[in-house]
């Protein structure tokens, strides 16, 4: 939260940010960074402009000092923290958000509504104690019964309604992570495996110790688990293609990141689509509870055969080549391995319960 004794009032802070926008936009204009192309309105430090050129500006240093003074709980002694946060990163993201909003109105004035909205967005993020981090995954061969979105155990399933909607993935990612457009590196995502859908989930991050990478990993594993349960229940050929992770605001402390999973050269030769509805959603939750309740012996073992089976089964969806057969054979072998790991009876119970789902 804002420190009362920081010495910088809200008005002075906003004036300093506007002064920064004036000189930053002048620098970006001289480097022919802005106005950006009408096909790609996002800019990103390190790709489109040289960050130290802006960080060396006196106005940038002034705003950096203000942030460090107003928010010592966020930026004080970052090198001594396990999960440090830096004032200069927030300011660079703020400038990039200003450019994105100014692009909409083709008005790059520091006194425009777009800049005012970005300033308000920055202060809202800085004054917050918690922030929502969202992960959106592009998947193939998943749809819903009604064609509408459905939420199952914290995973939002959003199907593609129109196969001619070539902006489906980017639009759905941007709806949840407004800065997602910058993560695609000017390449429009394309997947040749209908029906398409996105899976989205949200994690809350405490800004006192913002472990962004750990939180992204937690959200991705939640989606991985949903995909595993769906594959076990339906036999679907659904695959993960990429994730976009970022905050739910255009101005944020984290740069939106993209993670690619499946390099697809040609449309798949086999398609088994999963049609998701509330009944299947209940089965997903029940199966997840069954797996969590299994007594798997792991003590003193490098790995358990049950874990190997699930891991290799999941890995079989990562490619379309011969390794898929190898992964499935290894998973099958792990399923029928002897009971030395203590899973003999539990495996029979699991297989019986899975058929009931």
C-alpha cells in the first residue's frame, strides 16, 4: 500500500508519470518505434526498443525513485529478496501499456485519456496486496455440448463457435490477459486441428513475495491435470498447443509469457473429440478424487510404476511420431508391472472405478 510519509502526493506522482510519457514517447518516436504498425500495436522491451535508453532518462529515474519511496514493501532492497520486484520493470510495462492504449485512438499525447487510464491502472496494481495471474491454454479436439463456456473444478472451458474465427485464440487470450498480444511475437497463432477451445484458470499472487514463475507452474499443472482426467475418461486425442500467462490488467508487474507445447506440421490423421458437459465435469472431479486417494508406495523408490504410467501416457500426446508408440508401450508396461510397489490391489480398484466414471 502507499506509504503516507513518502513525500510524494498522488497529484505529484501523476504529473511525474505524464512527464515520463512525454520524453519516453519522444525517444520511441525518434527510434521509429511509435506509432507501431496497425497490424501489431504492442511493443516490448528488448524486442522493439532498447530499455536502457529509456531508463537513462532523468524523468524515468525520478519516477523510479518515487516508486521505491512510495512502495518500500514492493521495491526496497530487491536483491535481498527471494522473489524480487523492480520498479523499473513496472515503469517499462506502464510505457508499453500507454503505447497500446494510445494506438486505439491514434493519439500519442501525454494528456490523452489513454495515458490517464494507464496511470490509473499502474496505481491500482501498485496499491493492491493481491493480483490475479491467469493462464490460458490453446487446445484441440475439445468442445462443449451447448457451444457455451463451462467451468469444471476451476478450469474454464471455452469452445470455438465459428471455425472461420481466425482470431479465436488471440481474442480469448486477450480477454483474460490484456497484454497477451505482445507475447505472440507478431505471429498469429494457427492450429489445424478442429474443434478448438481454450482452457483458462486463475491463481492469486501475493505481491509481498510475488513468485511469478512458481505460480504459473501451479496453474499449468492444474490444466495438465484436467487434460489427463479428460483423456482417461473419454479417450480423446485432445492436445495442448500453447499457454499464455499474465496478469488480468494491461499494466502489470509481469510481462505476458507464452509457452509452446506441440509443434504441429500437419493436421492429425485421427480425431476423437471430447464433448464436455456438466455430467462429464462431475466425472472429472470424481476421477481426480480417486487418483488423489490412491495409496502409492513412493518411500525409498526413485519412482513408482503408477507415476510412470501416468507420465508416459501424458507424454504420448506431445508428438505424432514413433515416440508416441514408445511412450504408450512404456505406460502399458508400468500398468501391468508386478505388485512390488504396493499398487496391485489399488490398481485394480482404480481400473474398476475408472470404468464406473
